[in-house]
């Protein structure tokens, strides 16, 4: 999503120091706004980012609103690949073509996470 109206600002402190606001998870942004001593212009930029996310998600179905954590998604893809490989690997009685299809599908899913 192009954020032309939100100032590009990097986190000056904490776990996500040096990251752009648009890279931060929703929970971290909500925690930031709960801080009483959060100073300007960071406070305004965090509010603007949260508003932009809310506007972007408005009207979308709940399952499409939240993007999964990339590491969790990669772990799930890897686990699925292992389960299917154990079942369809040529050494387990499967075929080469099926394994190629499994690997292609897993590679495509991993590319979607990036």
C-alpha cells in the first residue's frame, strides 16, 4: 500500500529501532499509542499509520485484514512440505512428478510471503 500522506519515519528506540512504521506489527503500534510520554512527531505518525491501516482494511473480510507473521507462514509452509514429502516422495512409493508439483507449490507460497 502506498502511503503518500504518511511521513516516512523510523522507530528511534526499542525492539524495532530503525524500522519504518509501516513495517511494525499492529500490536506494537497500539502499544506505542498507549505510552503517555510518546513525543511528537512520532505520536502523530503512529496514529496516521493506524488510521491508514484501518482505512485499508475497511470493507474487507476479517480473514483478509491481517497478514500473517512471515516467519510463521514460512514455518507452516515448511511443515506442509515435509508432511507431503513423507507421503509422496518416490522412496515412499510416490512419484517424481508429484514431488515436483509439491515443491513448486511450496516455492510459490513462500514467494507470496515475501
